[in-house]
């Protein structure tokens, strides 16, 4: 390793952060024999600012799941940049450009990455967001059930209120650039029991529903499916020459 690791005697720092795994007991017969796991933390990531103050934290219920580097970076920066090295799918019409891209260059086993669905609306246009009265169509992005992929709940950005005096209503809308984030995690179903059957890429469909409107007209609602092919990092086995 090219960097220093913390030697946390008696799990002092782990206890200070409140992440000691209390599900593991020192009185457990197996632990008493080896004490190999007692004192370890619940795994997660803290992001601090230049003053050492925690500004973000990422923890998952399953001990083996980690947040991807790209998802942590985007969250810490507070902005999402479409990177040229990441696979993407695009669709464009006269009202909106839609792009789908991953937070990282590839998918990694039990590492939660983020699929971003970006709508770029032409100036003067908007889309609707929830909550809405009956009769209006809210924009949506969905990753359907995909074998080998655990899909989390989509995160939508905040809407802005827009008044329509002629209709006597104020509605929630999106304008400009709209990013919807969908967490995805490759699991053991994708890799299978045999190393030789591990995939090198996974094609993920993304279904979008949207309706672009101006102050005077709403265009026909559209449902589209974009597919993005994402590279999959291979599992490293004990005999793999790539292991250090």
C-alpha cells in the first residue's frame, strides 16, 4: 500500500464514531477462540471538510456493500458532471435531450453506483414533478428488474412552483437541467458460481416518462427506453495473476 492506515488500538476511534459492531459479542464461543471479528466497525464512509467536520456519510445494511468512488465524489461536490470516460446512452428531440450515464467507469460487485438520468430542457420549457393534481403527468425514470442488479429507490431533485393564473393552479415543475439518480448494485446473481461464466458487461434498460410544456402548450407525453451497456469488473480469485 502507498498510504498509511490507522492503527486503532482497542477500537477507540471506532467507538468515538459510534460504529462499533455490537452484534458481535466477545463472549461468543467462536469469538472467544479467535477474537477475529470483535471490535470491528460497521463498514461505511465518512466525508469530512478541510476542518475535519463530517459532511457526508455512506452506510449500507449489508456489510459487504460499499458506495462507489464516483457516487461519493458527486455527493461530496454537490454536482453531477457527465464524464466522457463513462458509458452513456442519449436521446434527443426538439424539446429535450435525455442522457443516461453511470457515476463510475464500470460496475463492481456489491459496490453501489448511481445511474443518472439527465433531462436538458430547451429554454422556456418545463416538465412536471410530484405531487401533482389528477390529469397531469409527472416525469419519471425507472430501471426495471434486471437479473444480477439490485436497484434502489430513485432520487428526484427539488421542484419549483410555477403559477398558471388562467388555470387557477400552481404546479411543481422542473426547468433547465434535471438529474434523477438511481442507485444500482451488482450482486452475486450476476457473477454466478463459476469464474469462467462471469460477464464482462451488463446492458441495463432505463425507462423514462416525460412531457415537455411551455406556458401555453403541452407536447405529447412520451415513454422511451434507453439502454446503456456498462463494463463489469471481474471478481479476483486466489489464483488470479492480477492479485498483488
